[in-house]
C-alpha cells in the first residue's frame, strides 16, 4: 500500500509550499544514501523524493488531495464521480482497517529527532595530507534550559489536545460505494503529539529550543579531499522533548597549493630545468610534502619525463577513517628554453648549433610528450 505523502514528509494536509519544502530538505539530508546510516536510507530517500514531487506541484497535489494515490498514478482511477473519496488503494486500506467506520488504535507520533547542521572548514594542502585538529563555530538549536526542552512554563504540565482528544489524529467520515469510511490525518493543533502546552515557556515561547552558538574541536583525518563530509553524531539540533539530537556534517574545503596538485592519492609537481641540465644531466633539489629531496636528472632528459617518488603522496583514506599507505609524488619535467641570451651565451649556442647541424628527423618509435600528457589526463600515468 502506498504511504500517505503528507505523512511521509511529516507535514499536515494544510501545510504551505514553504513548509513542505523545509520538511523535504530536512528529511533529504537525514536519509541521503551518501551520508545516512539508516539501513533503509535508500528506500526512504526514494519515498521522500516521490512525496515532494507530488506535493510541491499544485496540480498534482490538487489531484492527490481529491483522489488520493490514484489521482497521480497514470494507471489509477481518477474519473468523474470519484471526488470525495480516495483512490482504490486508500479505499481498500481503510476498508480493511476501519470496518463500519470504527478505527482501532491511534497514530500519535513521538517527539521528533533534531535536525542536522552543516559547517565548512578550510584547511591547507599539507593539512589535508597529514590531518589536523580544527576549532569550528556554528549556530544550532539547543534544548531550552528553563523548561528542559518540554516547551511548557516551569511548574506547568502539558494537557490533552482538545482538538484530537489526545489521539494525535483528526478523523473524517467519508461516504464511499463500500460504505462509511474514516480517514485520519495528523492533528494540526498538536502536530500529532496528542498534547499541547496551555502555558508556553517564557524563555523559548513554547518551542522547547533556543538558538545558541557552539564551538567544537574537530579532528580532520589524514588524506581528506575537497568536498568530503565528516559526520559527527549528536552535535546537530536538539530533538523535541528529549528525542535524539541531529548530526553535524563538517564539509572540507582545501586551499590550492602554490606548487602541488592532487590526482587521486598522488601529488603532482611540475618542475623546470634548463637545456644544459637536460642535456648533461644534473642533481637537483625538489620539494615534497615531507621536505626537500635530491633528484637525479639523467643526461638527455626531455620535456614530459616523469619521475616517481614512492610514498611521498597522500594517505589512502578508508571509509572507516583509517589509512592504508600513501600514494606517490610525480615530478613532471619541463625543459625551459631561454628567451633572452647574453652575448657569451649566444656565442656558445651558435657553436653548439653548428656542431649539431640543422637536420631534424621525425620521431619514429616510442611515445612523445603529447602522448604522455594525454595519458596523464586519461588517468593512465
């Protein structure tokens, strides 16, 4: 049987479009398969999206309100004469649970869990590799200290809702071809709790929560990348009347480095040498995230040659937050051709040019610089 879309989003049938959108965003954050720990997250996320697709569209919502699920189902029944009662799915569901108009049990809901919060934290390239502890500040809803989150003025107690008589539901009798049916909707006055606070708390005006500024220290694990979200359970908004709090999601923003770039778990460094170093070979010093290292340039090195420094890359971050070794650092060589020469340098180059000759042969075997560049962007390096 199809679930009631209003019930899926946790809103009354009188909810405005803004209230529906707010409820959808909150539930989508909670049940998104990429971040949710609920075992049924994927199925619930599909239900939430389906409910929002119908209720956010005025035409679809109108048909759903008149005909139920059949009104928005291309294969359902929404013909003339069906106004005033739900689609077949709703009719049979209510028929078997409400024979003769009587309804057993209640659908009074418990207190809602707190909402999730998101905050961004900016770290350096080196901090993303080695990890760091960061202090973050954000606003969240915390339980009111005066009423302890109940929403009632200290010294008073909640009373039974006069609208739904404590059941949390409003029942409406509908006449169908099967007889009298009872349709139950969430009570709009108590929002399904079955209780109201006749004397709201003066500090929080009956909401049970207050917006407060929070400061937390967060441990950023080694190997995090741009856009990663770290979930901290229980550090979101406080829940209603003692219900579980929401979670905090820390979104990682990594600053660009002056020299280094990241490709998967490897660090990329472009390094230039002059033509003499390329022709004769040399020993040069190049930076790594662990400090400077000496690199041997073989004689005859060409632009595009790649040197691999094992274990000088980024830790491989597992889903549980642990690491399994590190990637490498790849040094991509560029032979820099001078754009201006002193008279002495020009004379030396002229002598070299005369000794080398002017014939240039096309490359017949092996892979050229362009091929290596294409391999890099294709992820084959």
